[in-house]
């Protein structure tokens, strides 16, 4: 499988701007620039690469966890994960995954075991060179 993204950048680093487009069309000409990346803590101005990494990580983790649960005889009703990426001085330092899940007939111990396995083995986790933490709750 191959996936594509098309990114255009115009101008210098601080005053330039760019657009992100995915091959699937799910994201089309999504703007990003220096201000959105570094001077926009609330995220209201637009996205940045770190936000997209956080989203990709949460999505990949949820999908991997659903497979791990299935392999262990469980079928999740819902998996909701918040991913918080910490970026300091040009380095992704950490990602905190916070999971809330509905999985019928599973013990807390087995659920946490499956969640840890998914965290360690989802493809995006394997790409990242940072500390990844996980807190999980069964609802």
C-alpha cells in the first residue's frame, strides 16, 4: 500500500505559507504556516504538522487496538482516544494517548494488556522517536 500527500510551500520560513492535500481528497489545500505552527496554541488559526501527527497516531492506535481486542476474543463498541503531542525546541518530546473505551465482557487487566500491546505495535508508534504514554479507562 502506498499513500500520497501533496504539499506546497511558498516564501520563507517565518512569512511563507503552504497547503496540504492528501491523495484521497480527505484533506484539500489545508493551509498552514509559521504562525499556525508556533504562535497558535488554541489551534483556531489552522493546522500544523504536529497536529496531523497526533491525529494519525490516535487513529492508528485505535485501529490497532480493535484488531488486538478481536484477536483476544473481544469486540469493542467504541474506542475514543485523545492524542496530545508535545513539541519543544524543534523536537517532538512526547505523545500522551488518553483512551476511553466500551468493550463488553473484558477485565480491566486484559483491557490494559491489549491497550499496551496496541500502543507498542501500531505502525505510527514505530515511526516516532519520542516517549509515548497511555492512560486508559473502560466505561
